[in-house]
């Protein structure tokens, strides 16, 4: 049976990460969190004290980066220059800086090559924001996962609290709204559903139900 290339796009807090992991697990496919790739780049650029709009310096930093996912009992772990950075890249500072960097062509071009190399043989579920529109416009199956902004903010807040973050629901909601606005309005690869994406509202559904809906579409 052909091993498919599946994309799951959508805004923050829609449940993409958990759903994508579960879909990949059911299919015995590789799961790729493309947001983690942008966060790793953000971490590298921040550590050099570089501005997001300094394309020349960013390009220099990217030339020294090697990113890969490694399987583990905790799920896929992202290694940057052979160091596991999966946990360090989840801060609010890095998340917001990653959103700014994602609007820079030098970063998108670099990660476009990384992602396409990861997906060239199929059998992969890619989670992101422009997977079905820009990176893999010919993907076998495309999903766009969304939910009401209040639902998404609450999910993200609970996730951050679990990780020990000192924040409030209002702060998370404000941060998420800014990120939504930035991602949707940027000129380069804005956040939007692909014309042939299957749209799924995760708001009223449990994670298991969202996964079931997607698996039914994939089976057909």
C-alpha cells in the first residue's frame, strides 16, 4: 500500500500536535512537528543575540544548523546540532520570536528544504501552518484543524501551566491573538486553509473524535 504524505495545518491551540501524533501512531507513520523546527531556529538566532530581520546574520546561523528528529520512548525528539532541544524551545519568548522569523524568506527557504527532504518517501504526517499550501501543495491528504479562539487559548494556557509557566489565561489569549494576526496577515505564506484541505472543527470534539474523523477520511 502506498505510504501517504499527510498535512495538518491550523492555528495554535487547535490541537494539531496531539492529533497529528495520534494519526501518525495509528498509521505507523513518522510525525513531524514543523513548528518545532521554527522554534529551534528561533532558539539558535536568539542565542546569538541576532534580530529577526537581520537576514544576513540569520542566513549565517542557518548554515551552521543541523536539525533532525529522533525517535524515543517519549515520542519524536528534535535534535539541533546533535543536542536534544525539544523541551527548551517551548517558552513563550521562543514561540513569539519563531513567529517573527517565520515571516522571513531566508528562514522559510531553509526549512522548506529540510521539510521536503523529510517527506520525500511518504509515510509522514506533517503538522504546521503552510504544509498544505506551500511546502507540500501536492500532498496526498490535507487537513485544516481549527477551533474557537477562546477554546484554543484555554488549551494553550493549560499546556503552559502543566509545563510550569508563570502566565495567565488573559496573557495567553492576547499572545495567541497577536500570533494569529501576524500569521494570517503576513505577505509570505500566510496561515490559511489549502483550497483542497478537509476542514475540521476541533472545538466540540474530543481528541479521539478528531483523530477518528481524520482516519475515516484517510481510509477513503
